[in-house]
C-alpha cells in the first residue's frame, strides 16, 4: 500500500492477491504452532478453557512474527 496508485482496479487486485496469499499462510502457521509447540493439545483448548496466558503469548508472538515475514516477502 505504498507508492503511487495505479488505479482502483490494479490496486484492489494487488490487495486481493496479498490477502489470498497471506490468510492461508497465517492459518497454516497457527496450525504449525499447534502441532510443534503444543503437542497433545490445541490453542483453542489452552486459551479459552484453561486460560493459559503463556499459550496466548506464544500464539501472539508466532503470528506477529509470521505476519512480519509475510509483509517483508510480499513487498
């Protein structure tokens, strides 16, 4: 979303492509965090049911890091 615009259609197409790539990759990262960092349980169980703050911080850190990596490579 930086630089000069190339028109509404081109800009919306670019944003749509970025979203189409980013959303599945971030969901895949969340699945990977579940499997690698929390074997035997899931974030959906640990955060709301057990109120595990450590698991919430781990998910937050992993997803923000992943989003930063995606932003770097998509630009």
